[in-house]
C-alpha cells in the first residue's frame, strides 16, 4: 500500500501543475539552464550577446527572493497566516551555509589562521562548540534545513496551540526576527557580529568568484525555484491544501468537522520556513555576504509586499511580485536612493487598495477570466 | 464509508468494512444503556450571569429532541458545552457512558461523533459545494493522510448521494458562497451527515428559510431520527410540531419542563415564561 502511494506520487506531482504551467516552466528552464549560462560563459566579453556576471548574480538573487515569496504565499495566501518574520528563516539558512563558507576560507584569511578572521580579531583560541563539523558540506546542508525547521516547529507549536492569530501573530513574528537580529549583532554570539560573514573564497573546492561557479549556483537556484513551484502547487491542490484554505476561511468549522488545525498549520509553517532557509543558503554564496541586517523587520515586511504585489494565493504571483519589486528596487535605489522606502510604502497602499489580487488578479481580469 | 479513508496500513479489513476503525481508535461510543448524552448539573457563568444553572438533560439513542426557550435561556451555551467550545464550571457531560466531553477538544468531540450546525450557516464559501462535502466526509483526519488522499469511487458515490439528498446536485461545482441562505443551511446539514455522526446538534436549522424550504427541512430532519440522535434548538413552534418528538423547555439556564409538545404547551409555568414577558 505504502509503495502504491509512492508510485502514484510522481504522476500526481506532475498532474498538479497545469499544462500552461509546465509550458512556462519549460521556457523558464530553457532560459535559465541553457541560454543565459551559454551566453555568459561562451559569448566573448565584447560581443553584444554576452551576458555579464552582474546579470547572473542579480538573476540568482531575485530567484532566491522568489523562493522566499512562494514560501510566504503558501502560509499567507493559502493558510491565512501572515508572517512578518520570514527574513529570519532566510537568514538562518544563509548563516548555516555561511559557516561552511567561512571554514572553507582556511588559512587564506587576513590573519592566515585556522579560525575565521572575526574570531582571531576577538582573540578567541578555539572554535565554539556549534561551529564543530561545519567544515563538512553535508553537515552544513543538514544545519541549513534542521535549524530553521526546529525553530519554526517550536515557535509554531506554541503560537498555534495558544491560538494566536491574525495581526497578533504577525507582530510576534516581527518581534522574533528583531530579537534574533539583536542577538546576531553581538560579537559574543559567535557569528561575526554586525559584519557577519564575508570574503568567501571557495565553495566545494571551487572559487566562488569564478564564472563557472556562479553559473552553477544560478542553475541550482533556478532548479530549486522550479521544484518549489511544483511542490507547493501539489500541496495546495491536494486535500491538504483544501483543508488549509478551509482553516483560513473558517477555522471553527474545520474543528467541528473533526480536524485539529494545529498539525495542518504547523506543517505548512515549517515547510515554508525550510524553503526560506534553502533560499538563504543559495543566496549567500552568490551575494558574498550575510549579516544581521537580513533579519531586520523591514526586510521581512518587504517579503510580504512582494507577495501582495504579485497576488496572494496564486504561487506564480509571488514569483512575479518578487521579480517586479526587486527590479524596481535596483533601478530606484540607483536613480533616487533616498525615496525607495516611500515608494515601497506607496506601492503597498496602492496595491491593497486598487489591486487586492495583485498583478496576477489584474491580468486575469484583463483577460476576462474568472477571479481566483 | 471505508473507501474514503486512505490510511496506508490496510490492516483490520473487517473493522474497516464495518466503518469502525476510528471509533475503535478513539474509544468506542458506549450507549448500551440507551442514553447517548448525559448532562448533569452543568453550570456556566459569564461575568456573574448564569447562562446555565445546574442543567440536567439526557438524550436517548436515536431520539429526536427539540429544545425551546426564550432568548438567554441557555440553548446555545448548552450546545457550546456539548461541543467543547465552552467548559462548564461544574457538572458532568458524557457522550455515551465513557467519553467525558469536558476533557475533550472540539476536534476530538467532532471526531467521536457529535456534529454541530451553527445558528448562522457556516460553510466554506470559497470552496465548491462538492469540496465542502469532500472535506466533511468521514475519513482519516490526519495531515499525512490529507497529503496523499484521493477520492475513491465509494466516496464520490457517497457525495453524489448526499448532493441529491440535500438537492444541490446541480450546484456541485459552484462556490458555496454563491448559494442561497436556505441552500447553505442544507449544505451544512449535508456536511454533518457525511461525517456520519451519532449525535447531531442543529441550532435553528430553519432560521431565515421560506415556508417551502422549512417544510422540506422538517421532512429531512424527521427522516434522520432513529438512525441518528438529533437535538434541535428552535423558536418556530409550527416547525417543532411538524418534527414531533419530545420537547425540553429551558429557562434561565435550567430545564423548566419536558414532555410532548401538547403537554409542554399546557404547562402553566411554560405559558408564564413565554407570555408573561
């Protein structure tokens, strides 16, 4: 029986994403796996076809953000749980993998010591216990998933069991990420204080700045984004997804039908946190730095804006929202750096007032389709 | 409905085909003494106001019971106690002889076999009518099962049958939010029935219904008695007369009178409560 269910799972995973979705994913795969890498690596730097390293890095970064947006959409759009602390899980994943990257520097740091530079600077003589084993990539991968998952599980268990909902839940998640930021700012915590981790040299033995390494990370990120979309689409199309939306719309009805909402919320919440963490781990080697500002409350609020702009409860909208807002941000922060936050606030007000279903909802209305 | 369940184990096929797996897992309903619900000396206060005052009430297996009483008599609070929404300060509430309702969560109580229809119809408005019934259908309620669940033919048949029974077959694929008020009430009753509860609690099932809808609902509820135990809270005397069955009159959180509708209506204390105000 167990095996039969497993065997059915692959066709059902495939079946959950509609045909149009697969066409879009195939087009995305062609661009991300073939065209962009080829144009970056093979086209000579002077040629008009050449894609610069900057494009690859920004693209990879935005895809990491898109994964985070999809993760938030899963619990906010479908579960009705608005987290304003998802930046924390993203940062934890980044820090967990950053530990490995720091250890990979070896003796090539400024102080040419076995310990990471910031520890030498603090005059520490040995690694703290929680750094043990972080020079092994598999252990780092495990930490990337396990630490945020555990935190999400424990936090979610207490919050959902106490039936904390709505704006109260959002505020507590803000407080959580803010508290974590202050904790990581401290030098004594052992994560490099306000400088965080940077100056990475190698990843799995390869130079982090080499074009080929960048392309591999870019392709991995694209694959992770595609996998995230397919998996979350399966989740929301399954009976689990229908129960999750039922909890969002009428939790007491769900309870009186004999379902305990707690494990449903907890599962969606933890999956969402782990997706963020994986995105964070992919982000750090591409951007080359992780510091506590990733946990600032503003960052987490921005994630919610991406989802609102793209369209809640649509998954693909989260990707579109993350891309649009971040492209706008790149341009804005270069052209009018001091006005970005005002623009972001204005955008949020306009979207919630005039486009409650975001870009995707607007698109559907223009195409005359029925609202989601 | 064993086919609706997708628990992988596959063992205990005898129990499964008898549809008894959940009951066996969560403690068997023991109503061997002929009584399904025991409420004894239940007291609930809100800020000093006694919503229920030493309420004692028994419901027999298969019985159709109507509960009436003026506003504030404690009818809805009684429902809340039975379904675990409100915990009594004192008194005992048992489902069958063995299940202590005051120690169970809302979900556990629902799972054990008590279904509740709210005063205001509550269905999942954005889900289709079919999906509403699918979620209510008796099946494994755990996350793991929901992740891999697939509707079997038996389950589809059961839903189709219920759609006909509540006269919503034409509306199966429409969002439940688009139904009329009366249709929502029926859908909610249908959602209760596919859970296959032992005890149904119906809070004002015909509120806001037209005469025609009221009549059809009365037929529907009367047809449930015998198979299920049903407790109906209602104001509409005509409707109660149509249902038949024993009537309990609540006043100020306690039972004022109990008996047939005629006997209760002839009781001078009841007349005073209803007309004296």
